[in-house]
């Protein structure tokens, strides 16, 4: 099953230390401080750090893309996608 697996490890909050970068404003709720996220997959880019603005909803957006599901709401539709962290060209790491 490894050839079709993506494991995403993230946290629900950024912890007690504040980030040196102020979170961008995307809607009335805004975004919180940065939270570490790991992608473990044969399709994950090796030794890569993404600089794309994402939030927890980005994981949902990836699931919706994979199963061709529609967005649930406007926030879901405008969330950053996780494609930046993957290489789907068939070259596994």
C-alpha cells in the first residue's frame, strides 16, 4: 500500500512560542501562527520545506482533490493547497 500512501502529521496549535512572522489575513477568522506539518509519502518532495501559506483546511482540500469532491465553503475553496509538497510525476523518493 506504500505506493499510494500519504501520511500527514500536524498539530492543532502552534504551541506557546510566538512566531516572528505575523499571520496573513484571509477572512474574518484569519489564520493563526505557523504550525509544523510533515508529509510522509513516496510522492513527498525529499528534503523540502514549503513556503506556501496553508492551514488545516489544506488537508481537506487535498482529500477533495483526490476524490474529486466539491469544496464545502468559501474558506475551504481558498485554502492553500498541499500540492507544493508533492511530486506526482511518477518519480518516487
